[in-house]
């Protein structure tokens, strides 16, 4: 083989290897996004109507963020919680959520 031809072949192999690595990372991200969305669905945390949008939202995130969400889900499940909830859904002793309590405090 000619030296020039060897260089072209080596460049092509390197480029193809990079493309394969990139596509593999994208597939891994898509797979993780689907698994997380379905775990949330099976736990009752998201509705079936939100499943596709959740998959798309997770797929647009980074793999590190998805690993973090997965770990948070595992920790929540160990504590008996299957839903993440929001700050405003939590209630204190008076039975009011934080937003209502704040609004009522402004009236007083």
C-alpha cells in the first residue's frame, strides 16, 4: 500500500470510530431516558399522557443528570416514597401548603 493511501485509510477509520462512539453515547442516553420515564410511570409519579414528553425531556438532558435522577429515585424508594412531589405540595402542622401560608401572612 502506498503511504498516502494508508494515511487516508487511517483517517477514515478514526473518523468512523468517533462516529460509532458518538452514536453509542446517544443510544445509551435514549435507553436511560426511556427506563427512567417508565420507572416513574410504573411508580405512579407521571401519567401515561406525560410519558412521551418525559422521555424527550430526559433525552435532552445529560447522562450525568439522568444518573442523578436515577439515584434520587432509588433513595426515595428506600424511604417508601414513590413520588418526588414539589415544595408547595408539602404541608405543615396547620394543614396549609407554603404558598397559601405566605399569601395569608401578607393579608394579616
